[in-house]
C-alpha cells in the first residue's frame, strides 16, 4: 500500500468551529444554566445586606460590630475567586460551577442556626468561597459556548444575573423576614442553590474548548459537538490553533507576559475600585438609608432599585459595546456613575424620597453596566488557556476592594452620613474611568479587525 493512500485523521479547530458556527438550542441551554448559577450567586451573596438591620435590632449590636462578619464573607469570595479560576483551568469548568454552587448553598443555609456574629462570620467565609468561585467559572463557560459575534452580550447577560439575583433576594427578603425572620431567610435562601447544584450535576456539560486540550476526553468532545449540531468524524483530532499560538506555557505568569502586563494591572485596579462601589451598596445601602431616618421598606427598596437599574444598565452597555466597541461605552458609564452619585448626594433625602430611589437606581444602572461588561473585556483580553485564571485573578484582586468596602462603608456612614458615603462612590467610579482609559486591548466594534 502506498503512503499517499493512507488517510490522515482530520484535525478540527474547536475555536473556529465554536466562534464561527451557529448558536444552537443546546448552547443556549448551557448559557442559561450558567446564568442561573449566577442568579443563585447574586441571590445568596446579597441576603446578608437585607438581614443586617434585623440582626442589629435583635442582637443589639452596632453596624461597626457587624463589619467583620461582612468582611469575612468577602475574604472568602476573594479566595474563592482566585482558586476557582485555577481549578477550572486545570480540572474543568463544569466541576468548578457545581462545587461552587453547592458550597455556598450549604454554608448559607447553615447561617440560620448561628448563635452569634462570630459564627455568622465563619459561615459567611465558607459561603464566600463558593460565591467567589461561581462567577469566573460561569462566565468562562458562557464565553466558551457562545459564538464570537454574540459573546459580549452573552457574557454580560450572565453577569447581569448578579444584580438580578440581588433584586430577587430583596423581594424574597420582604416576603420571608416578616414571617420567618432572618433565620428563615438564610435557611430557605440556602436550600435553593443546593437543589440547583443537583440539577447542574445532571444537566451541564464540560466546555468543548477545555476538552480539546485533553486528548483522553476527545470521545466525549465528539459527542458534545454533535449535540451542538456540528457533525465530527469518528477519528477526528482536535486543536484550538489560535489560542495555542497565543500562550505556549499557560499559567499565572502569562497574565504579565507577551505585552499583557499593562492591561492586566489596569483591569485589576478597575475591578478593585468598581467593587468598592458595588459592595458598598450591596452591604450598606439599606443601613445608610435607615440611618437617614427612612423606613425599613424604603431602605430596602433603595437596594432593589439599585439592582434593577443594574440589570438594564448591563444589557444596554453590552449592546453598545457590540456597536461601538468597549472603550467608549465603558468610559461613558464610569463618568455617568460618578455624576449620578453626586446627584443623589445633593438631594434632601426626607423631602424627595421618590427621586432618591430613582437616583439610586440610575447609579446602579451605570455602576453595574461597568462591572458586568468588564467580564466580557477579560474574556476578550485573555486566551483560552488562561481565560478563567485571568478573569478570576482580576476578580480576586477586585474583591480586596469589596473587603475594604465592608469597613469603609460602616466607617464613612458613621462619620459622615449619606453625603460622605455617596462621595466615596463617586470617587471610586472616577478611578475606574482612569484605569479603563489605560487599557489598550479593548473589545473592537463588531465587523472590525
């Protein structure tokens, strides 16, 4: 037999197959499951903000005394964010998502049995590990199941589920706390993600781009691609050519090599300052409004409006990025977020309650528009081998800002009230503006190279 009669196996470029192919119903299902994981993440992550006023009243403690418990949860989130990316890049996105949801579900439901603030702090730390891990793992899964032309919108729609989950947490808390108290809030709120983790175990597959890097799992990859309406020959081999050329030796150091250092540092600081603003609202906005003499119902509605605005803002910003690229929409939203905080700062809280809630919702719209679409920016800046690590490390550094917000929020509200608190939010978003101006590798407008 002549050598030229031998049939060599076909090599399939998984990256091109996914980027240029159709967005099938099965892919949409995977993205929806990843998005629901983030809904659970935002839901459980913000329960503490709604529970704090009840806990302070029941246990007779100050807001400063509760700050370490808030911080402990955010420390866990930071650690979870950092290690989830490394875990997902090494062991797969699927197990990272399932494990994260299960961990924060079990820990959150256990808070219902806490006898003191220290116990809550410990359990919030463990819940934070899962909450921090779910976000980068789910966004990476979404990015890798979505064609390139729809990736920014899909990733943003996944991230926007954080404020959506927070909004649902507010509605859930208003219904549960009056009847079952804060203990019922955590018990029921933690049971939901536990049940969803079981659903994920049976329903969510592994990322095809991850499977392509592991030859021993190519049989499963062929089956998965067929479910995505991409018929593959039996003996096909797989590669992700573009990504393999980008980083021959993947790892944490790759985030600072090949010209990536400037963008990595700027993105890290942008996440840091943005999360100071976001988590100052998540943890302390109801407490700040209550401190200004507003009723618990109005105080809770402020955070609900903040989250509702964030849902619309993130989606609108994602659409704008698709049309204009990421630089101009992100910079505009940073300036608008800072301006809206100063607008609310100038209001007479007691005399303009409706306008106050509207202004907070507007601020939430712009802040969360930046926060949500920065994940899409990470998905663009970093290639497959370090995409989860790059996203997770940026988020982990950003979580330091979230941890700082636990103490800064309590301190600023106690010392300067609403005026100082809102000034802090405006200043944080101005710093995000500066950092995103420094980033060179922004998402281009669709249709441009």
